[in-house]
């Protein structure tokens, strides 16, 4: 037999997505007929609103079946510019500043290839979305993890940012509201970070994919709006997946300096060409409105947030801060670590997540996957009944611990 041919060395530092691994184990249990409640995935449980689905069907019949410009159709890029200006304090972009990609994940990957060279450092506050450090590594650069604490609301402070900056810093990747913590920065907090960044010269990439999902009257702000003088260094990442329950359509985008858009367009032109034409028309319909179905989903998430946070905090050994946005509870499991499940001691958040899957039949993601050991992420993109049932099961499983 011939020896197997190795895959490229660049893969050796890259981890597979941990969130996908948990979902896979939950699927295996489900396939065995075990009734597992999934709190592990990052997608709304709602269907894409009907007017968006109808617009897509119509688009197919009207010929949206061919290649488009690699960076996306002009009408969609115009709508993205208009929506962005409305949401970000009137700071405007031109359609030439926009590249539409196959989801915001693809947008971020394009940016990693377009902006980072070997030896560059990219600041990533932890807890972080799992793909950020891996994409930086795939581009040959080095992720620099900036630890935040629960006591600081999982937000980077000006001091922690200042301490992490070096002459090699090429970018800061900010996510607000955040996956996995749901934490969001206020306008003042963003202004303080901007003051630190202003003394240096690196990209500020802001992932605002959860920007429309904020609760309890929290005022969502973009660093672009609070620090418009930095606009030549700010790149906005956004998309339709979370706000409009459109994960499967795969549409995301960047808005930033024209030359960065051009670089992303060049990469995309050689990698994938355009995102599916029909999905672009669906995204256009989403941005054009009506907004009532989206507001109904946001309200549902807000109600679920109350149920789950209250329920988790009522369980002895678990505590959870109230997140400002997104649809995740990021709960501390420190009170369960060291406790015994039969002859096993729960030593880490990974053990706790494993225990909750096997004993409570609830799939959650260990915080270690997000650079935050001791926590688990519980997605509340599930119905009120499923959330209540999950809380009951978790509470019963915790009560069994020695
Ligand atoms: C923080 C964050 N950014 C980007 C994405 C990518 O979204 P999509 O590729 O579906 O647009 C996700 C999805 O989970 C996310 O949580």
C-alpha cells in the first residue's frame, strides 16, 4: 500500500468547529431514539418570514438563475448601504464599499485573507466566536486572545486593549452583541476603546451580525457611529442569518474602505464568484421590509431570555449574567465543577456539558470552545416550552450530583 499523502501544513494549527461537534453527538443520540433538547446551535428556530420566501420564488421565475457580479447585485449593495446608514448614525457607504458573500463567515474569511500577513497579530477578545482564531490561523497570522471577565460584563476595557497592542497588531475583531456571551458594548464603552485604538494603526473589524437582536431597551451602537473619525480603519461585518432567520440562505457582507472591498472582491472572484443569485434577492426583500415579522422574533427572544436567565440562576451551582443581546445564555458552571456524577468527578466545563447531554439530554456547548473554561453556552433559540423543559431537566440532573 502507498503511504497516504499528507494534507497541507496550514491545517495542523486549525481546530474543527466545537459547536459542530456537540451538535453531531446530539444527532447521534437522537438517531438512537433518545429525546435530546438542542441548546447548542446558533440559529433562530423560526422559519424565514413568508414575504422573503415569496420574493425568492418570484426572483427565480424572473430569471435570478445566473451568475451575478462576484460582489453581489447592485440593488442589494444599495439596500445594504441604506440600511447601514440608518442604523449607524447616518455614516454612509457606497455600493463600491460593499462585498456580499456566502454568509458573514465567508465575509470574515475573505477579510482574513485580504488583510493579514504572516507574523501579523489579530486581537480577539475572549470569550470569542469559535471561527475567529481559526480563520486568522488559516490566513497565516497569529490570534492574540484578550481575556475578559464576567465581572467586567465580558467586555474588553481600555486597559486590557492597551496592554494587548504590539507593533505587530494588524486588527482587532470586535463582536457586539457577542456570540457566545450576548454581551454588548455601550456607546461610551466603544468610545473609550476607540480612543485607545486611535493612537495606533490597525483595522477594527466589527461583527454586528446580532446588532438587531438587543433587549430590555439596550441601545445598540456601532463603533463606526461613535468614532466616525476612524472610518477609514473600520470594517463592518453583517448579514441576514440571525435577524431574519435566514441561516440557510447564506448571505453576509462587509462595508469598509473601497480598496478593502476590492481586495475581498478579488479573492471571492477566484474562490466562489457570487453568492447564489436567488439568495441575494431574498436578502434584498428582507432589507426592504416589512419589519414586523422581525420585531415579532426579537420580542420572542426577549421573553425567552427572561425565562432562561431566571431559570438558570435558580439552579444551585449555576449562575448567569443577563445578556444585552443575541440569543445565548453564557452560564458559569464553576459551582458544579468538583462535584460527583456517580463515580466520575466533573472536572471541567467539558465534563459538565457531557453530563448535561448524557443525563439531562440537553445539548449545550462547553465554554472552552470559546476560550472560556468554566462556562457553557446555552442557545435560547428554542420555544418557551422547550426552554422550560430543558431547565427542568438540567435542574434535576444537577440535583443528582454528589
Ligand atoms: C458572531 C458570528 N459572526 C458570524 C457568524 C456567521 O454567520 P453567517 O455565516 O450565517 O452569516 C455567526 C454565526 O454563528 C456568528 O455567531
